């Protein structure tokens, strides 16, 4: 029998030679990630040991990663106190994959994991964040779970009762036009299949466009696979995967790759012609309310956001700087930029990207989730509209249910910052 990537990964992690779609397995976890919600996980974990007389110890401190990113620096007494409790727990347990609020070390969890080589092809990765799907970009089966499930993982090192999911194969061929980006591919796909089109399934990305895509772009499309309801998005490991892990993450160990068999069974196959795509935009208040940017051109925007785990990497910032250089951000429009990690922040400084953006009027924030949630930075006022490179535009996102959020690529965001209205960068001669 032929298998998909995820079947192979789950079979290996469950100690089996083969698993069928729909089988219930208990795979060993290779990496378990949490951010500030580790405080909830910690409480649940300690509750498991309550009354047993046993010393609470995580199953393997080398396989747990904790990254402070959602509220950094702490915005309240409650957050600061929870972060303090987590620090103490980390010290007690000997967890060393910990990224505190410290210069180059800090960043958004979904950037830190690949950047530091914590994720490898063939891994089972779980995280207490829905966008843990990001790490499928490196050929891992990576998905989000709740705090109670994570407490169980911290205790046992396995995920209990995991159904082997079916896989949708998405084949993307053709060259993207200038200023049409990976974000446009995933927005187009979500618009096509809807927010429930991949429920409880994996999306596996193939085709020459994907093979020629950087790891950064792959992270973008896997990150937002969950917005189509997918359990996980995944890109087969290849030369680009190895190159990234060697050159960016400094991995020196062997990097075995896992790929689907040629005759693997897929739930369905979707083909996308990348050469025909134009910039896409997700309109309020759902991620699958996707239109071509040209359909909503001219819509006034109050706040532009470039950053997040979806589009806060160096190539995103470089694209924005290329478009904005020599221009000023439109009057009555504010632009917030928050890089995905301290390393990217430093690289952007060294390359002069921040100078270009600040000269135009942008505000550069520290690495973190910031305006994506709007609970810590960048909240919107009543009736305001934001154009953002983030991944969600539900009512109440960016801190205000009486505001509107549109989702787009860094190129669309940058062009729109100059005009103050939603603008198609492919028409501006940038």
C-alpha cells in the first residue's frame, strides 16, 4: 500500500510499518511548543501529579520549546506574573529551548522553531497555537492542540487518540508575476475551498511553484492552511529544506526527507495556475471572503500592518522597502512594522530596510505578535479599517469588534501605505 507523507510520519512515530487513513494512533511527539499559554499548560500538568506523591517532571525537557511572543514586553501585572511563573517552571524542569524577551533570541514562536532548527522533516510537532501548521513548511506533521492535551504530552511524550487524516493534494505550477506572492496563493486557495474546505484533513503542497519557493514562502502557505480548516499544511522536504536548515538554522546532523509515494491515496487534487494569479485580499470578517485586490481598490485604510508569523520575515520587509523607498506614507494612515524575530530585526537594520521604512513614516515595533491580536499593540479605533499581512480578520481581531481588517501580502500592504487606500502593487510601476 502506498502512503502519504503524514501516513508515513504517523506510522514511524507510532512504531508501525503502515497506517491506514482513519486509523487511531498514539504517536510519539518530537517537539512540543507553547508560548505564554504555557501558564495554562503548567497548571494542568501540575494537576495531573496532584495527590500522587510523585515529583512532577516533564517527559523530555529537550523536546519542549517555550517562546514568549504574544504579549512582549508584558502589558499587565497578570501577564508579567504568568511569565515569571513560567520562567521558574522552565528552570525547575531544565527546559533549554526557551526564548525570553531578550534581543536576538526573541521572536514569534512560528519563526523561532524553524530559525533555530527545532523542526525537522518527518517530525511530529504539536503546539498550543492553531498556527502551529506553519512548521509543515519543513516537512513535519505539525498541528495545534489545547492546553489539556499539551499537559498530557508533557507527561507522556505522546499524543493520544490521533486519527490518521486524509490529505488534499494541491499542485501549484507556473511563475508568479512581480508582486504576486505566496500569500496570494494561500488566500486564493482558501477563497476557493472555503474556511471549512479542508476540515480534519491535511493539505499537501506540490508543483514547480512550490519547489521554487523559499522556506519563508512555504511557511506562509502552511501557516494559513488552518484557515481552510486543515489539521496541518505540509510541503515535502527537498533541497530547499536542507539548504534552509543548514544555512539559516545551522543544523549539522543528517536530515532525512519524507515524501508521499507516487500512488498515494489523496482525498482530492486541486490544481492552481500561479502564472494567472493576481494579488488577493481577504475582506471582513472571514478569511475565505477572498477577492482580487482590484475589486476593492480605493477603500480607505487607517492602519497598515506588516509583520506576524505569516509575513514578518526578511523577504517581506525587503518587498515593503522596495515599494516604499522614496515615498511617504499617506497622511492620516499609520503603518506598523513588527518583524518575526530578533534575528530578522537585526538583519533589517543592517540592510537599511528600517531606515527606508522609518523615513517614509513607519513605526518599527519589537518582534512579537503585537497588532495581530491588538491586545498589546496596534488596537483599532471604532469604525477604523486595517490592511494587514497577518492571518485572521475575524470580528474583534486587532482588539475591536467595531473595526474591519483586510488581509493581504506585504506588497499590497506597502503600496496601499503610500496611497492610503487599498492599492494593487502590480499596477503602480514600483
